C-alpha cells in the first residue's frame, strides 16, 4: 500500500519576484513550506544574484513545468565592460582587465551575431554536468573545464540604455537553456573590451510576468494562511502554448484513467500535442488523433 504524502493536496502556480542573494531551490522550499504543499518545483533556475520571475508549480501543476521551461523568457541586464571575472558576473574575482571601450555603433553591430540560432558555451560556474559532476562544483575546487557549446534560440537582443562608456543595459528574449552571463562574456570578447554581468532581472517567463510576482517577505507574512492561497494561479496557465480541446464527461473519465478520450472540437493538427479540458479544468495532456486525445499526462481532481 502506497504511503500518503504529507501536506496539502494544493495545485497551481505561484509567481515569485525572487530577490538577489538566494538560490532558486531555497525559494521553492520556502514556498512549499508556506503552502504546506505536498509537492513543488520551479520552471527555470535563476542564479543566486539574479532577480525577477521565478515561476513555482505546486501539486498537479508540476506536470506542466516542462512547457514553461521550454517557453520564451525575457531578461533585462547590464554588462560591465573592461573586466572579465571567474563567474562571468560581479560576484566573481576579476581575471583580466582592458582599457578599451566600445561605442554605441560597435555594440549595435556586435549584437547581430547573438540573435537567432546561436551556439553558447555555458559559464564555468553553471549547473552543467561534467562526468556526472556539476560544473560549479569543479570550478569551486579550482578546476577548469572545456565545456561544449550548446544551441540557443535568441528571439531578440536589444540595447535599452547606455548610461556611460563602462556599461550597457540590454534586453534579451530567448528560449530554453540561455545563460545571460555567457552573452555578457562573449559580447565583451567580440568587442575586445572584456565584460561581465553587473545585474540581471527576468521580467517574464512564458505566460508569467514580474508584475504578478510576490516577495519572499509577503510569503513569510502570509504563510500557512488563506491569504496566501489568493495568489495561486491556475495550473492551466502552464499549458498556454498548447491547443485546448474541450471534452465530454465520458471523455474526461476515460482520459483520467489513462485511455484515449473524445474531444468536442479541435484547433490542433493530427499528431500535435494538446490538452483536454472539462468545464475549464485541465484533464490531460496528450497527442490529438482523429477526434481523440491520447493522454501522456493526466491531472487528478
């Protein structure tokens, strides 16, 4: 007989405006404690010194995490020219300096190479695994690695402000797996002036925006009270990029049992991933085939 999970069977999304100086995992654990939730996870790590949107899934919403992880995300950040650091951000020790500073035209021309499909080498201090070990653990021990470049889709990368010769503020919209620190490092190298991230803020992630976010202070103040539940968003938001297919009561019952279920209408193509809803609630995610959804993930009531 399976053991019953401890905690509340509560489901939904919480958008946290993450502060600097704390890990994403610590925020998830704080939210899980505050809601007394059985299960929690996040959709896209932010570095400890980064701020902004950290979307946290509770309960059944954790089944939608991959769709938010794969969604586009937007970052605002400042690149500090003139120095490289071990961590590619302001927290690391300076490894080299350069007197040269680029002008606005140089920056605009260099950014073109960072848009579209690019290859990006992760920072030495990153969660990438090397022979089963995290790169940041190796780097903290003094080791250096030849990390493999990874593909990244950059939807846009634009200058927001140029407050002085030493700094440029940028906004980037990108896909899964992007490292803003690598953008700053590589931009500095291309411009011949070196560079690192001074500060970084994620302003939106998929359907979630920083204006929806609540602070850790508010979470702690409202913890384990009905006031905190008010901030919970529907798990269906995690499926916003997939077609929604309404189903019947009988179809919903079949889908919840893991069987193909009839859908009433479809804006999905044959073989496309979609989700079935009954009375506005998510029932299952699966593949649409000839009037039926074949489930791969099922949501419990």
